[in-house]
C-alpha cells in the first residue's frame, strides 16, 4: 500500500516539475514525444552485447535534465524503484551465456555479463527518457501530442479523465484502507470478504461519480465531443530540436563514439 | 428581462423502486430573486434540483425555465440558461486545467476562440481566481475549487444560478468571501442548503421542503422565526437568531 | 508482469505497437458508434478506479502475503470489451509514463498482454459463455476465476514470447515458460477470487450495472471474429515485414537506412536473405528445443553472434571501447555541468 501511495505523491511531483518554464518545457509536446521515441528505438536497436556504443546516448538525458532544471536525485530514485523486472530477467543471462567474450587482465568476462550490463544500460536510458518526457511536458501535453499525431480522441479524452480522477479516487481508497486498518485486529478484517465489500463499495461510489460527472458535462453543453483550445505551435525551434537530436542519435547509432574516442586516445598515448 | 422565470407546477417524482421523492411541488421564482430551498436530509431537495437543469424531465406536473417548458426537446436551451453548481466541485471540474475547465462550456456553445478567452478571464476574475488559470484542479484547495466551479458556470452567462450546498467544506474565511461574491451577482439564484446562516445573508425568500412537499414558502425572516415549523421539518433556527448561550439574551 | 524496453528489439516492440494502435483505433470507432456519451466519463473514471482499487489489499489466507485487484477482467465485465480495452490501455499508458513501468516501446506489448487477452479472449470466450443467460452466484464465481486465470496465463505467455523473440535476454524459452506460467497461475487465481468477490458484490447490490454491460454484448458477439481476424492479419503482416527487416540484417534500423540511402555493401542482401531464412527456421523450430545459448549445444553459435556483435573481440578494441565509454560518459556529465553553470545567472 505504501508503495502505491508514495507513487501517487510522485505523480504529483512529476506534474509540478512539468509546470516549469524552460526552453525544453516550452517546446511543443509533439517535438519531445517524437524525439524521445526515436531515441528509444535507436537505443534498443543495438546488439545484445553492445555496451560502449550505448554510453554516448547518455548525452541526451544529461542535456535535457540540466536545461530543464530537473532534480537528478528524484529521477534516479524513481529509476531504482522500477529496476527489479529488467534486473530479474537480465540477471539470468550470466547463467545461460557463459561464453567468454574478452579478458580484462586475468578475468574472463562472459557474454552473459556483458549482455546483462547492456540490458541495465538500456533500461536506464529508456526509462529515464520516459520520465524526463513527462517531467518536461506534463500529461496533458503528452495527450495533446498523441492526439495530434493521430491517436483517437475517445482514447485521449479518457486518458485525461483518468489522470484527473486518479487523485480523487486514490484519496477515497486510502481513507477506506485507513478506516479498515483502524478496526482490524490480529489479521481479522483484512481478508477476502471484507476486501470484496470495500472494493465493491468503492466501485459503486465510482459509478455514481461517473454519472454525476456526466451530468456536469451535460449541464455545460456536452454532446459527446470534448473541445479544448490548443495553444501549441510546431515552429522552427521544434523543427530544429527534433531534427538535430535525431541526427545525433543516428550518428551515435552507426558510429561507436566511445570506440573511436578510446582508439584515438590510445594511439595518442603511444 | 421578465423572462428569467423558474416556474414549477404540481411536480411529482417517484424513484424507480416506487419510493415517492417529490409529491406535488409548486413555486414560481421571478427575475433577480434569490431563493433558498431548505429541508432535512432526504427531503427531496436534490431531486428537485435535478429537474431544474433538465437531468430529470417531469413526468407529472411541469417545469418552466424562461420561455421554455422543460421537455426532452428543450433540454439544451434550458441548460444554457440555468447554471448548475454541484455539491462536490470534483465532479464538476473534470478538465486537466482550470482554464480548460472554464472554457469547456463556452467552447461547447460554439463560440470563437477569442470570445472564449475573454469569457474565461472575465469569469475567473469575477471569482478572484484568475491566477489559478494554468493549475490542474486537483492541486486546488477546497475554496479555490468551489470558486473555479462557479466560474466555470458563469462563463456560460446563465440567467439563473442553481447551487447545491455551496458552502460545504469551506473554511470560515472562504465561506465569507463566497457569500460576498454571490451577493454581488445580479442572477436569479436558487440555493439548496442546510446552512441557514448563509440563507439569512443571501436570500430574501425561503422555500421549506419536507418529505417531498412544500411546507412553507415566504420571506426568510418570517420562516426562520417560526420555531414550530422548523422543528417539524427537522431544521433549526440559524445560530444568529438563537439566544446567546453565555448571557441567555435573545 | 510488465514487459520492459530493455528486453525488446525494435522489431518486436514495433510489431506490438502496431497491433495495439490498430486495436485502439478500432475500439475507439466502436465506442463512438455506440453513441452513448455517458461512457466517456465512465471509462475514464473506472480506469482511475483500477488504480485506486490496487491500493486496497487483502491478506491471502495461510501465506501472510497480500493480493489486490488486477485490471482487465473487471473492466471487461463492467464496460464490455471495446470500452474496457481502451480503459485498460489508458491505465497502462499512465503506468508507463508516471511509474515508468516498462517504458514507452514496451507499452505496445504491455497493452497487448494485459488488454487484448482479457478483453477479447478471456471475456467473450470464457466469461460470457460460463455466466450464460441467467447468471447465478456460483456461475459468476466460477467464470470470474477461470477467465482471470486464463487471461493472465496468456498474458504471461505473451511476455515470454516477446522476450524470447527479441533475444536480448539469454533465458531459454523452456526455462522462462516454466518460470512464468506457474507464478502467474498463482497470481491469476488470486486475481480471479478478487474479481469474483467484487463482481458478486455489485451483482447483489446493483444488478442493473452488470446488465448494462450485457446489453453491449450482441454488438461484441457480432464482430468479435472480425476483431480477431483483423488482429491476426495486422500482427502477421507487420510482424512479418518488420522481422524480415530486423533479421535481414540483425540491426533492422541499419538495414532500413542502408536501404534508403542505397549505399555500400550490396552483397549484404544475400546474407540478409539467408539470415531471414535462418530466422524462419528458428521460428518453426523453437518450440521443441529452442535454446539460445545452452552452453553445451550452441556455444559456437553464441561465439558467432558475439563475434558479429563485438566487431573484433580482442583485448585492444575492448580496452579502447572501455576507455572511450568512460570518456564519453564524463563528457556527457561535463556538458551537463557546463549547461547548468550557464543557466545559473539566468535563474538567480
């Protein structure tokens, strides 16, 4: 329970971050959504044993984090929080893939360890970008971008309503849970039957609320379409942002910058 | 503008399970009046309000708002002239930002973007909440939510304002401010509430409802001084009209 | 369990995205055609309810651990398949964006695994027939449990297939399946019990709500076949083409770029075709004994793969890669710091 509750506080703080006013925040959401998707595709398209070529990709989150003035610690913490699944699956690689790929001094490094590290790197890159996207764009912005890109209106409207009532319903649920905890002793009262009643109650209340919301919409002229005023513009800034970063990603994708730089340094040292 | 009339005649309503909710209610409210509808829990206030905005259409009796008798065909016209403020502002503020929410109604009326902007900022400034324009509704305090919910209704320029318990959940200061703001409106106001002190401040006329029937309809002060009537309807004199508990004086 | 970006290749992720996006578009049209505007707030608020309900947990008797409500089945029962799928898709989108569950590329997989299976397979093919025309307490109970278990098993199998097809993880198919399915059997039973408890509560308190979803049933029964067929076609076509891209040259993106620019290495095409055939062969063969990297049998293959991936596996390039990697990381951090310093005066 505490996990979910804190997670909801974090939704609030991500929304607060999205209220910032920097160059990145001001960009049209579409530019950010498209660039992020290209970034993710580039990152995951690497071979499973690739490590060094992935590292230069950190430049994108690093630049965005600083230009958008986001707190690094907060995002790192969120990253750690969701790491288990990728870790759980990836950690099997060293067991199943024991071919030695290369040696560092006397220690042989197996393919499994390399691909495990690669999975964790991919994980850091892709997840941190998803978080940065929402922290600079706001949920509302992402929804608008999705709609402009072609997502059906029914779907985006529903996403907005979900986000709006998340907080209201989570508040209700947490009050129910507290009320139950205060009157449950020795594990009695937290079983299935009571659970069914509580969730059922919450569901009925939710259905009533949906009806009231529908009424409130109708009272203000709702006939099935939700109109919103769009204040975004895809201008030169957006165009350059998307184009320049996509170019960077493609270059990094096809030229292993780490390898080149390292080779250059070694040569220089000799 | 004599057409801002709300007239209810012999209205009856029975719940689907057969429980009678409203049994022959009649009243007539004219332009610019400010009327309180008071009654105990379950007296039928909410059901009555549901008829005023066309959520329920009368099966027995009639409801007339302005020039339109309320029927399925006229519902949208009625809704345009009656602004309904809900008891729980969370039900009413469903859009992602305050601006979007207040613009929701005017955009549905099909107004051009420039007009919508003007209407939104007018409505928000009238409730002194223009600075909240870009905030998401879930980050507002109770008082702010209430103010925005009212602004969202004002932006449609309704002729009649119908409010359900406008002061629940407000702290004393927010309540006081809301009362002052409501008092400054020229609209015809219909307020359903338990807050009888609010009624003293805002409404010259009170309609008392009990068990689905109109028990009294007249000047507020006259009704509030009728202790027997109030008791019969499970109500109580507003605190300001009760004797002082310390010195015992009326 | 959520699929993660880190385990996916663009081909698999892209295929699932295409399938999911198609289904979202289809369901949106369906919901719109129903012309019931009260469904708009209902779907959004019920999706939020799924989150809220997940905060409420209960103790599983005898184990001391706790369970909570899953999403897809209860939504399907309350809303009917189309609206439920959209609501579930939005739940997962919010999870991907705010809780970083899985990531954006994996979102397609997750919506497929946790949305399509319960809404378009478990609900119409198991729940509805089991509940029948005249629902009773026992029927609802049984139907909810069986359909929840079945839906979740399919979802878990989806995760396994997507992971194994991507090949980023070295987990052999057999091991992964025998790991995932039993875990999800347990989770599915718990989820089924919970779904049953909630549905029964609603059925007793306000039976008309469940009838509401039923009324949409004729609609769903009529075109379910179309949905499935359409889905299959979309999956096969996009999957086929994308994976051909992907396997023609293991890097799909590289291949595409080369194809567009039309430059260098024409002989790549031949080996590309070969690789595609090999991939097909693998696909057909993987059920009996598809082990990616079982050390004894296929170490050569791994070595081959490794050699391909790591252009020259000798100490020299590895070290240069390592040094260079650290350098670029430092560079990225430095650029970040510089940008930050430049910004301070503006802020202060």
